C-alpha cells in the first residue's frame, strides 16, 4: 500500500491533467461532428465560438506539453518560464482538481502529486545554477506547544533542548549558511519572501499551506517539503531533515 501511495504521489497530477485534456478534446470533437451533420443550422456566431474554443484547447495542450518538458529541460527564456509556472498553479492544478472531484479522488494525494511535479520543475530550472540567497521557510507548528522559548522572531533563539525538530533545523541552516524564517500564517510568509527576495525558497508545511504558499509565490522557485503530523494538523509536527538538506545542497 505504501508503494502504491508513493506512486500515486508522483503520477496522479500529470495523469489527471492529461486525462482532462483528452476528455475536453473528445467532447469538442463530438460537438463538431454533431454540428457538421447540420451545417445549415450553424450560425456564424457558433462557428466563431467553435474556432475560438479550438484555439484555446490547442493553446492549453501546447502549454501542457511545455510543462511536461520543463521537468527535464530547463526553460531559459524568463518570460516563458514565468508563463509555465503560472499555468501550472492557476490552470493545470485547478483542471486536475475538477477531475479529482468527479472521481472522488483524495485531495491530499493530488496535492502531493502536484507538489512533487513542481519540485521536479524547480530542480530542472535550477540545474547548474548556484544560488547565494536561499530561504528556508518553516511553519511554527514544528515547535513544541509547551516550549517557553519562542522562535517565531528568530530561529536562533532556540536553545536546542532537542524536544522538537527546530534544534536540528537550526544546526543545519547554520552549517549550510542559509537564511531561515518561521511563518505563523500566509500574510507573514508573503512579507518574509518580499523582504528577503530569495533566489530559491525551501518551504516546509502541510499540504494546504504549501499549495497556497506556492500559488502566492508562483513567480519564485519554491521547493516543497511536506511535514509530518503524528499528533494531528498544526500541532507539534515533524519534518525530514534529510529532505531539507537535500534541497539546500541541490540549490547552493
């Protein structure tokens, strides 16, 4: 079951987008065939709408091909790169969600697949690029609830008692000499990004917060690291330090 979940977390998003486009293309073809059987009843307005719809479908399919290519080939044109990121967040993910809703698919599995797909795009985009300004963005729920030392202002305030993952993350960012910040919400996360203007963001959060954060900061390269919630959402969560370290080393 675990292997199946891992497979779905990789393939589900691209499969759902591709299937959605195939369904849209099939519906369009059936509609065109139906109208061709009654050419006398087709007005110029309907013909114009069908041509416009065809242009939109072809444009979307070509954009999806570009998105698939971006997981293996770096897009060097900055405008095309930004366009690809925008399409992923605001067109292709919502498109996959529609099919996911129709098929009663678990939304978190689809979101995780989208985040993994985005990570592949970011790693390809940053291939052979060395970044000096990397921001590790952390959720406040990594800290123990009963800890008397608050680290939301500065992670360096952590006294490294070992009661949560904050201490290990502090050691890692000190060793790697990268910036870090703890966000207590979406507004603060956006402010931290605007203040630091990082080259790359390594963001740690749950499915929902990562998705919202990625869409808010769609113009930035954001590498997503899902936290683990052994005690439930937003309560003393944990994170794979190895995943954060991998991302930092990959982008430095």
